[in-house]
C-alpha cells in the first residue's frame, strides 16, 4: 500500500502550491515480486514538509548529466528470434519496447561484423589483403535479410512518434586477415586474439573499415549515433575478439580511428574501453591522458560483469567531466537462475540487479544504459559458442509463447519515465542501510544490505521522475522530499516504484506548482 503524508486530493481550478497548503499529485507505478510488473497505483500527493526519523529520499534542485536514454541490443540472435515470431508477436514486441504504450526504448546497440550472439562468424570483407577495401560489401548482404529489418522496424515505430533510434555500434573482431594470430592457429580466424591484435599496417585499414560500415548503414537510412572502439579489449575470448591495451587503444584512436571518423563521419561519437568496471578507471585514464586521443573521444563505455565498482565510474566523472559515460551492456548468464526458476516467469532477482546497477550508474554520471539481447529463444540463444544468456524477453517456440522477464519491468521504471533530454537531479537517501562489505559481490547483487536506493531526473516536460528500489525482505516506509514538499510513502519488499511529480517543478525556488484543469 502507498500512503500519502497528508490527506486530500487535488481539485478545483487554478494553481495549487504544495508548500502553501495545497497538494501536488504523484503518479505512481510499481513492480513487486508476487504482485506484478509496471502496475499503475493509486495517485499519492506531495504536501507540506514534516519531520521523519526513517529513510528520507531528498531530491535537490542541483542538475547533473543529461540523459540520452535506455535500450537493448540488436544482435543477429535477437533478429532471428524476431523473424520466427508470428506477425502478431512481432508487432507486440516492437510495441513493448518502442511503442507509445511500451517502456520507451530509444537507444540500441549492434555489432560490427559478427559477435558471439550470431549463428556464425562473418565479416563484410573476407578477401585477404584487401587493404583498399575494394571488396567491402556495401549491401551488407549478411545482415540485410535478418538483422537490418529488425532495426528498421524499431526505427519505424519510433519515427511515428516523432522519436529516433540512437544506435551504438561495437566491433568484436576485424576480418581474420587483419589479425595477428597465426601464433596460435593453423589458419587465421576471427576467434581469439593475438597481442597486439592487428597485424602491422592494418590499423589504418581497420579504421577505414569502420567508416565504410557506417557509410553502408547510412545508405540504408540507418544512421549510427556512436561507436565503441572495441568490445571487451581485455578479453581473449573463445569467440570473436581483438585485444587492445590502453596504450594501443590510445594510439589507434589518436592516429587512426579518430582522424578517419572526424573526416568522414564527424557526427558519430567514439566511446573508448567498452569493458568491465573493475578496470574502467585505470584504462580510461591512460587513454584520456593522451591529449590527441582525448580530443577524439566522446566518452567511456563500460559494463557490469565484475560487480558494482561504482566508485571507478565516479572517479572518471570527477577527473574527466567533459567525457560522457555510457553503460553499454548487461545481461544475466543462464546459470545464475536460482533453483526453481522457470522460463515463463524468470528470476525476480534479475530485475532487482538491473535496477541496482542502473541507479548506481546514473548517480555517478552515466548518460544511458543498454541491455544486451532484446529477445532470445527458450535456451538463451541462438549462439554459436554456447555462452547462453537470459533476456528481458524470451520465447518458447514449442509452445508459441513469449514471456516478459522481471528485467523488462525494472528497466521500464527508468526508460518509460526518465525521458531522453532529462537532467538528473542530485538525490540522496538518508537514514538507510548501505552495503559496506569489502568483498566484491557477483554482478547484479542487490539485497537488504543495500537499503533504500533512489535516483531522480527532471524531464523536458518539467515533471520530476523519482525511482526508488528496495531489494530487502520487508517493506520500507520512507519520506520523499522534493523541494520543500514531502510525502510519506511505502515501497514493498523486493519492489521498485517510479513517482512522477505532475505539473511543473519549480525546484530552483524551492516550490512545486501544478496547474489543475
């Protein structure tokens, strides 16, 4: 149950001011284990401030980063699953993610050449030593029948609403003939990586490959918002890989990729690193300490697979405030399901883990957060290397059914309500437990030890969105204070809520006002 601090609704005509005895309506959305996902609740209200000894969520007037948005990844695996859905299921999937009644995705990620969530390895120029890229497939034939149609379908749904899809692209590996890996293989392959990854003289060719790949997508009316330099540059994966030290990435950005894209696609951003948060600070500091590389870098991309490490993201934001921060990938590997979990419902803790990471990243300056595969089949694929995963939406083709997992609802508490162009508001949570353990917890861990967590943003329409999270086993009563107005509220056990302050929030004057018709 959600309780407002002071009784009475909003009625009549004209302007009501919360700190002047009136009320400002709070629209409330909730997801909770055993109750349901993204369920609209009865409205609450902000009224006069009051003393409260329990947890207090204090939303200040101080603005921070502008939010770019939220989204998921367009992989060949997701596109193949989408292609095999019924037309009605395809339409529903697009509505669920991108439609006016869905969760508001506007960001996306896709792969340059193949990735582990493709059914085989491929590139768009497999002619050995084609250093002029004369054989580059500008028609993108491999992706044209499966992957590109899904991207175009999502674009179409957004465009009907006057919105656009901002697409991030990441390479897992250059074509095999560019790579230094005969040290370990009888024949060259895109799998694994030598060190250095690229053969001598190939850096400029690989940079040009980025440009031609972007050209080919633009020719198909799929503009690219930004690229990352390399997916997981520290991982010598058993699938497509290309290892790069921080020094190598700085050199490639400063002397090859940066100048190439600045000349051919100056509107395309470049994010460095794109790997785990445990090393994000040291790696990024090395790259951004190179003045030339820093000039071409839009920002730093990272993912969650080594645990929270929020302090490392915060250090980058403090030392390199001109560079944007982007959470580029998160997912749950299927083995993390707790005993008894079934495909139809998924694991509720997976949603909690996502929300914990999103709040932690946003509160350290992150502009956006991108989930991994948009949809997978019943075994967490297809995938050509058997590292199968969960997804926010999965299907069971043998039953002809599609299921939303808790991650979908938890991401939606941010993506549906914190709109692109919103400004994060500095928010504190007082009088609550905070995790103080020194050991690194597995990624996505969120328990009662994390206490009440919150983030907030002022949207372009003037409304304020506040998200609160409780991963504990007991409901938490708390005070929400926005400017000089407050409400006593309750978030259920294993629950998340989004509060929308209706009307224009005049935070700089310490007042909230609402025009009531």
